[in-house]
């Protein structure tokens, strides 16, 4: 099983960034997918979730209206489009897959929002 995030980097406040997560080794279309983020010294925070068929999404209040999660089951990919970024969005972003009690995690990609 592998989840590999990409697309992190340095962006100025107000800018945009798109993250991607490539999945392999499991039946991707059976899993709900989520993006989490974590700042050193703080708990990991759920950012956004999309159901297995993409029919439903949910967002943390802090990102709703700015971030968009999507998935492509044909490509085993999940995405996070981040707009109007703020310094407070700086964190390591993790991709996660969940099916009942089974969950998988990627190693994360760093997003830094700074001028």
C-alpha cells in the first residue's frame, strides 16, 4: 500500500496551491479519502474528506470556501485545491484512506505560506 503526496511548496499569502495524492496497493474506489494537516507541536487536523464515489465532501470550518477536495477513481488520485492561502495554513499535509477500521497514510508534503 502506498499513498504519495505531491505539490507542496512555498506560496505567498493569498496565493493558490494544488496537492495531489497517488494511491496504490488497495481498492481505491472503496475508500473514503481525506486530507489532514499537522503543525509541529500540534495535533493532526482533519482538513477535508470525500466519500468513495465522490458524492459527498466535508471540510473543516477553517478551510471551507477556500479549499476543494476531489478524486479520480480511474486514476487512483485524490486532490486538494487550496486558494486564498493564509500563513495559518502552513503545515505538513497528509493524504489518508479509510475503509471502516482500516486506514492508510502518506508521508506528507510541506506547505509553507509566507511572504
